[in-house]
């Protein structure tokens, strides 16, 4: 009897091991190239289904996107040795993205209705003064506390390289006037670019300013600061900000200041805390006025900005039709408790592990009629184009 029990126990243990191995193999088979498990994104939020969508081009480059905030979750591109490397930061499950404690991270998100800041959360349409939520130093940031980056888009996967995401933002959404129908279309191109088209229409006069908020680390190791990456910005001027990150209304030349990235160089070489603008931002968190925008039109065939990693050889070139580019160097990541949060792959991020390149209308543009206008009227179509192209040098 003891021998039989031992035999049955051994058989049970063997079956358990086989079952465990099969489950492990099945889970591994379902993982994306970046190591994401799509099942961890499969849920329902606000009665809408949330999923992870995968785009793959002919070169094996992979982009993973969730319709929660139309977010780019991972982007695998080849380094100089041909090794696929995930170049965007984020989480590996929807629970962390949707956790209210993580709001403000904006990892990979499509920002709306108005990206960046509006002073005191106020602007005027005709004789009406609109008061928006004040969620950042008394200003409205990224569309308010429940901006589009925290809402569920309807998703339509057109083909293996294209995903279209649609959101209907009702009149009064975060106090913005007008019902707005917005779309974000991600296309993974044959030349290893993630092409992002952002479009919108409204039934009432309103403002729209969309962007993508991906945090890029091209070094292949987001557990280390990334300020050795080389930054180029095609801009002679920038809009200085005060200590609350709000543009003062001035336009200043970059020449002779740490804001001059017209020649690519390591970001850390210009991170001078004795310079007021860098001190105010705790690093760079500023809007540059792009040379690629002239006479009311942006040229999205010219490089607006670029990042390069000497460690991996990965080069990112950004193209846009927008007049401005907000460059944020992850100054508040990895501090004030952020260093304890577990991200993709079980990693923890230090301070300044990444760079955001956010194409946009200038911050607080609704209150500066002399700047490129963010106002959108019925019958007009908003169109913003942003391309992140990857290569190796």
C-alpha cells in the first residue's frame, strides 16, 4: 500500500510538473516579442473592453498599444547589433496603468483634450470664460485629472501594421465645451517608424491640442539614468517658463544658453542647475519653437528633434507638423516614492531615465492670440502628425 501511495504521489507530482510546464509554455507562446502578456491587459473599464494590440512590420519591429488612453506600451526596434530593444517605458499590465495612484505618469499616452498647461485653468471663447480643472500648480495640465489619457478608446485593427483608436469626448468633459470626436491612428511603417496621426472634429467652438507622451530610453537599460543620450532640437527659440512650469509669454533665443541643442550633444552636458530655466524645471521641461514650422504650416518631412544612444547606436528622429516640441527629461521619475514602483519587466526607474518629445501647440496658447491657434470650430478638422523614426548609426 505504501508503495502504491508512493507511486500515485510520484505520478501526481509528475502530472503537476507536466501541467505546470504546459501552462508555462502556453503563456510564453502568448507573449509579445517585448515580453508582454496580452491577458494582463484584457479587462473592462467603465463598461468598455480594454485590450493590448500588437503591430508588426516586415522587419520584425513590434509596437504594442492599449486602448486605455491610446497608449504605446512597448516598441521593439533593432540596435547596432540587430538586437530588438524596447525603447519606451511603462507598465506590463493594465491594473497599474488604471490605478489612480499612477495617474500622472502618462506613459505612452495620447494626451487630450489639451496637452500641456493652461494658465489658471482659464481661457475665453468669445465673451465666455471657461474654467477648467486646476490639477497642477493651479493650472490645467494635460486636459485635467480625467483627460483622454485615462479614457477608453474604441479600437479597430485595420491590418497587421495599423491601429485606429476613436474617442467621443462629450460636451463638458473636464469642462471643455463641445462634443469632440477624436481619432489616433498608429501605423508601423516599413522603414521602422511609428507614425501617429491625431485628428478631431467638434460641434461647438473649443480648443484641441493632442500629443503622444512616450518616455524614450534608447540605451537598453532603463534602470540607469539616460542623460548621456544625445539630443538635437531644430529650434532657434524657446518659450521660457516660471517656477510653476507656465510660459511667461516671452520668446527667447537659445543661443548662448543651455537651451541650445541645435548641435546634438549629451543632455547631461547642458543640465546646468545654475541656469534659472533648468533650475525651475528641475531639468528640461520646456517648449521649443520649431524651425520646421513657418508661415502657419509645419513641415513634417524635416527632422524636428532627435535622440541618439552611443551605447546601442539607436537613433530616433521626430517629425511633426506642429509649431512646438515640449522636451521633458523625466525629472520627477525615480524620486518622491517613484523609485519604489515596479515597472515593465519588474524594473525600477531612477531619476531621469528617459526623454519625452511632445509635439504641440505652445503651452497656454489659448491665452496668447499671437501664437499658433489651438481653437477648433464646427466644420473644421484638427490634424496633428507625429512620426518617430528609428534607425542605427
